[in-house]
C-alpha cells in the first residue's frame, strides 16, 4: 500500500489505474480504524479493482464544543490495518491540503431538510461539514463506488442525496453496522466510555430491538414507542438527544401508510455521544 498526502498524487495514481481499465472503490474515514471500518473496506473491495481509503479528521464537521482536538488519531495502526485489508492507496491529507490556508471560509455543500432533523438539530453545521468534505474527496478520488456505514444512517442519507443532486458518477453503498457481541455498535467514540458506562451502553441496542420488534409485529403508535424507548434509556442513566421512528427513505415522520422504517437513537453517556439505529418493516 502506498501512502500519499497530496491531492495531485492521488489524482496521478487513480488516473493511471483508470487507463488500465480499473474500477476505483473508496472508503472515506476519520481513522482510528476498527472492525466496523474493516467491514466497509471488505465490501468496497468486492466492488472495485483498486481500493483507496482516506484518513482525515475533518474539522468542519465538529462543533466548537465537540471532540475535534481529542478525537483518537492512530495513523500507524490504521496504516497496518489498511495494508492487511488489501488497500492500494491511503490518502492522508492535512487540513491545509483540504481547505487551504486562507482566512476566507471554504465553499460549503448544504443538503437541506434531511440535514436539519435528528442529529442535525443537535449538531448545527455537522452535516454541512460532512457533505462538504465528502464532495471534495469525491472530486479528488473520483471513485466509481464509495462505501459508508449504516450506523451513521443520517450521514448515509445526506451523502446519497448530495451524490444524486450534484450528479457525482459514484455509486453509494451502505454497509451493515458491525456490533460487539453484546450488541453495542462499534464506534471510535466507544473508547470514551468508562468500564461502568461500557456495561450500560448495550442498552441502546436493547431499546432499539424492543421498538423494532413491536413495529414488525404491527404496532403503529410510534409516539408511544418513542416515549417508551427514551424512558428505558433514561432509566439506565443516558441523556437522550432523540429516540425516533422515521421513514427510511428521507427520515421524515412516517404516515400510517409507510412500511419501510428506521428507529434511530442518539444518547449521551458520560463523555460519549452514541448513535445507533435499526431498520424495520412495519408488520
Ligand atoms: O463517517 C465518518 O468517518 C466521517 O463523517 C466521513 C464520512 C469520513 C467524513 O469526514
């Protein structure tokens, strides 16, 4: 695997592969890789001949009081894991490479409505930061296929919408969430949990399972399920941002006719803000 930090170097490698007729698969990450990322990478490799991963902790998607400065950065280990996973090129730009040195704020990509709900309401500007950096990365790498985790369900929806609206010739693939054996969704932010909090954290998955089982068996009083899910998590010591039943396609509030649903949670436990979701078809 080759590691590059410059945009021109990425373009040169990708252009050479294209001339050989290769399909390019891409996984953007913020590094600190774990088994969840490796599953994205394995999926990406099935869809391309050459595989590129990026590692960039994107300042634009962190709020002023969030964990940008402390976000875990483990480039040496990430490089080993990407090499073992069969990655061809690791792109690791710095902030100046991605956003320049100027005092002028960068051009932004805003995906309205779908960015404003759920996490967007609690993290203003977050999805604008995500959409902007992913658009830039797509322009740099020009992938045929890009893979994103379903754990960040709203992020995936925002990226799908942006890709369609801006006519990127990239197919977006969602990869299933990878869980610890007790159900906790894998996340770099799980490391912020104390031992006691880590023991409580799987309750998020348990609450999601309870809600989705009820919906699959025909319950359609979503407001009640949301109240019950939130109460269950609060009783375990979580501070809830939301526990919400939404339409899968656009994350709007479902009507009685909607069947393709997703239940989403964002909850804080100590220093960690955990998100998770489960998709369900109404019974
Ligand atoms: O999911 C992430 O790790 C990030 O939000 C992404 C997509 C790499 C953009 O910075």
